[in-house]
């Protein structure tokens, strides 16, 4: 698997975990079966994956938050921001490895941009 594809899959995994955490805590099981997302969160996850799949900048960036071009529709951008604000700090408790990896990659990316 190419390095770019590995990055894309890792980013999608992190976003997916953040959306799942948000849905579990904010929507409290409105998705039916345990572990299933509600319709609103599933739509956001599908949209985020689609944007990631179509991203032409994947080779040069780590996360969408570090990108100069924001390709999300305004409504979806606000939804993903809400998820990130809520889930970001909580990732240390629920997914510490992913949280540390995300911070390290973000710091590296910001240093590169300077």
C-alpha cells in the first residue's frame, strides 16, 4: 500500500473514532444497536470519508485542519468542527495512542509550514 493511501486510511480511522465517540456521548445510542451511529453521524462519517478519498493534497498534508483549502460544505464543516471540539480532548481517555499520534503529526506539520 502506498504511503499516501496509508495516511488516508489512518486519517479516516481517526475521524471515524472521533465521530463514534461524539455520537455515543451526545446522542446516547440513538443509532439502535450498540456501536452503531445515528443517521446524522453516519452521514457525517460518510461525507468525511468521501472528502478524504477525493483529497488531492493528501501527499502534502496530515489532517484537514492543516489544509489551506477547505473542501467541506459550510454545514458539514460546522458539524465536523463540533465533533472535533468535543471528541478531541476526550480522545486521550478513550484512544490515547491515536490522540498522541495526532498531536505529534500536527506539530510536525505546523513546523514544516513555517
